[in-house]
C-alpha cells in the first residue's frame, strides 16, 4: 500500500507520540480521571433516578394524606385561636369587625396557597428489566460519555447522544436503550497536532477534571445523606423483614387525620 508524503508524516508523528514516555504518562493520568468522573456521574444519575422513582411512589401512597394533614393543622390552628378569643371576648369575637390577632394578620398577609400538583407514580419495572436497564445505561455511558474525549467536535456529538441515553434511562425505556446500544461509534478524522499542542490540551483537561471531581463527590454525598434516600433505605430494609413501611406510615397518617378532624369538629 502506498502512502502520500503527508500521510507518512502523520504516521511518523503518531508513532513518535506513542513512544513518548511523558506524553503517555499524562494520557494515563487523564484516562484515570475521565474514568473517575464517568463513574461518579453514573452513580449520581443512578441515585437521582432511583430517588425520583421512590418519591413518585411516596407521593402516590402518602401525598394526598400529607396534604390533608397539613390543611387540617392550619384549620385547627385557626379554630383554636377563635376558640380562645370566644373564651375571652364572647360572641363578639366572631364579628367580621373584630380585629385579627398578630398570627392571623401575618398568615393572611404572607400565605400564598398554591394548588397541589401531585406527581403520578411511575410504574416500576420487574427486577430483570430493571437490571437490564441499569446494565445498558452503564455500558452506553462508558461508550458515549462526553468527558471521555478532549476533541471539541467529538464531545459535542457525545453530549447529544448522552442526552438521549439519559432520557431513555430516566423513562425506564428499555427499547430505546437497546436501540442506542446498536448505534455505531462516531468515526472522527482528527487533524494532527504537535506534541506541545497535545500536552497542553491534555493538561488543561486534567485540571478541569480535578476541579470537577470534588464537586461531583460532594453532590453525591448530599444525595446519599438526603432524608428521602434515608427513607428509601429504611423502606427497603423493612421490606426485607416483611413489613410495608409506607403502608404503616399511611395508616399513621389516617389515624392522625381522624384525630384532628374530631378535634376540629369539637371546636366548630
């Protein structure tokens, strides 16, 4: 096979760079940091996705009761204040002209009741499908993650593909993930660069990832320590013991709602 003089120059440059100890060491460092970032982002996205699914389940099973309880607590606080005024001032305390107390003035001035927007609970896949969804997501992220390249054009293309992967994973769309798995990798014809250009580019990317890694670690730690995830873990542990923790919480809410409704009726 015959190569042009220019092509032979590119090949010679590639061979020289492949034998460059310092350059290869820097590339190895970059690869380790890219792998760390990809793993952290995978863990973070996975944690958020699991958490959103769990929060949807909590909303479906407890949301209406929690909102009813909050409404009752407000109504009961008002009823208690009215009862206290009646005890002090008699029937004239019910007059529209009777001055509001400080608590009622504050509440009327600042409270903005927004209509509740319950989230529809997401259907949970069977365990085999869930396992395949997670496995495919991790595989695709390793192939298409934008932080696994330093080339701007390649990174832009990867960001678009990764957005599709993230959307399919968040929706639990196994068919879409399977289709993405069949998508070929992008073949990019990269312009040759000098050793100095390559070293500068890689060093800059290493510094960027050095700043990004602690940010991702901190965000992942915040998710892990969140009250929602702690409740999810408690729910999982209870399930292993044959208990339905959310069912128990729903029962407790119903009991508390009944108690407050009875108290409110007595004050009316």
